[in-house]
C-alpha cells in the first residue's frame, strides 16, 4: 500500500500493514502537553496553542507510556531492517519516548535539536522561553545499514555556514542543531473559515532535511500521526512514496488536498546527486588518454592560476606545486579551507571555457568506466 492517507486509529491501522514494509518513519505523536486553562498573550488576547483533544487524550503517565510502547512496537515491526525512524517531541514526552525506544531495542544514531528561529514567547516571563524540540533518529538495531546521504546533508547545512561562504562553495558537515523557523505564512494550512487548521503543523523544511538525507527516490515514507500531512507533502515533493495515518477526518480531508497539489521536484537534492560518487579516475590517465594536456592552464573565473603537471597536480606561477582543491581554497578563502576543485576549475577547448568536471564526465562516459 503506497501513496495513501488512511483515516483511522493508528494502533488499529498499523496492525493491518505488512512487516518490514517501510523505509523511513517520521512520527510526530501527541506530546501530551497537559495544557490547562487559557494561555494569555501579553496584550491579554488568548493564545491559540496546542490544547487539542488529541493531545489531551491520556489519563495518566502510565496511560501515555502504554500508548507510546504500543505505537513504537508497531513501528519496529513495519520498519525494514535497514530503515530509519525519526520521532519528534518536546520536554513533556521525548524522555519517555527515548526510554521506550531503548527498551524496544532501537539503536540511536543522533538526537537533533530543532532550535526555533521564532519560538512562541513565554508570555508571563515565569520561566525560560521554550525554544526547541528534540528529534531522535534511531534504527532497529546496532547492525542496521541505514541510508545516509552525507553530502546532500552538507548541501542543506545553512546552520553553520554563512550565506556568503555557502555561495562561495563552502560546505560543512550537517550538525545536530538545526536552526529552522516554525511553520508560518503561506505554508500554514487554513480551514474554510480561514482559521489555523492544525496547531502542530511542522515546517516543511524540517521534513525536507530528514527525507532528503535519510531516504532515496521511490522509498516508502510512513507517518503514523499524519496531522496536516506535512510528511506526505514533502515525501511526494522529493519523489518518495508516502503512507500516513490520521484519526481526524478533517485533517485527512485538508491533507489530501495539500498532497494532491504537490508537484515532485527533480533536483540534485531529491536525487542525492552529491552522494552519487563518480567512478574514481586520475588526472594521469586522462592526460595519457588525451583529455587533458600536461602543462595546460587551469582557469578560475577565466584567469589561469595553475598549470597541469603529468602527475595531475598544479604548478603555480611561483613554481610551487599544489593540488586543485587546496589551490581553489586558497584563492577563495585563504584560511586553509579546501574546496572541491572539480567544482571550480576550467580549461579552454575550442576557444571556450569548459569545466574540468565536464571533461572528466566525458572521459568516464567515453571509456564506459563504472
Ligand atoms: C503532533 S500532531 C502531527 C502533526 C503533523 N506532523 C503535521 O505536520 O501536521 C499529531 C496528530 O496525531 C493525531 N493522532 C493522535 N492520536 C492518534 C491515533 N491514536 N491515531 C491516529 N491519529 C492520531 C492527531 O489527530 C494529530 O493530528
């Protein structure tokens, strides 16, 4: 069963799904926030937070614990042996969920702090502003060979790389603190009366990161608590299949329409091109085969900086020898950062500048190297 929104109780509906059938699970369960009374903004207006019946359906901690163990047990059954599970929660629930995951034998890969750029203020000023949520990334056991698009994750890292460095081609490992805004503006679903549809709609950017780095095109992404169907919408956008369960028919209806409107994107991120390693070939063999010439200049922004050696290194004007990655790092950053030289250098062919990456691709294709 694929690309469907199932409207029903998750514990009952999950039981109908086959063992080891999903590649990635994202779960955003009721947090059981135990909100009481009406929260007031500083100006005296009511704050429209999460006091929904679905979040307050539990009678005790034991009741919530039983529910948590029940849905996580089903998730473990549904997950393929090398699949990944992500659960998001706030302080009210994430510790119990973490405990349950470990009791059920899951193996933790990371916990991620979603640091909110625009958190709800603590209106009364009586405690710290609660500005983050926690996600746990876990797999079925220690030996699971889970999918991880490492380089794609680097492309999505705008947390620790400045905008100008990113534009300059600097990439850094994606860390476990993600600075993202809460869902707002156009993205926020409204009902027919123009009111906020769902109090806990997650930002698409959050799901985009998880699905892009942790799955491949065609994989099945499962969400046992679909809500406004953020998971399904982003899965479809990234060319993955989806399956979501949600008990509230109103959310299901609006979620169906949301997902139907999504056009899959065919981007490098969706395809994880950055993680498709080209076959390893050396400059030497390409020089020998006539694709590059010993001594020919390598250009950056149409300026020759290096001259190719027979060993595939670059000689600078001062006669020192360097490699193409350090050399471009020096030109662009001059702080010891190495950049991927294949992304920057060009040579001249038939009076035009051609990226060396294209010549390498042609060599690989011509020689049928796999
Ligand atoms: C935190 S919200 C999920 C929000 C979602 N991630 C989004 O971006 O819109 C949890 C959802 O779980 C649903 N839910 C709670 N208990 C459920 C159950 N037993 N079966 C199915 N859905 C349930 C609620 O109706 C609610 O929409």
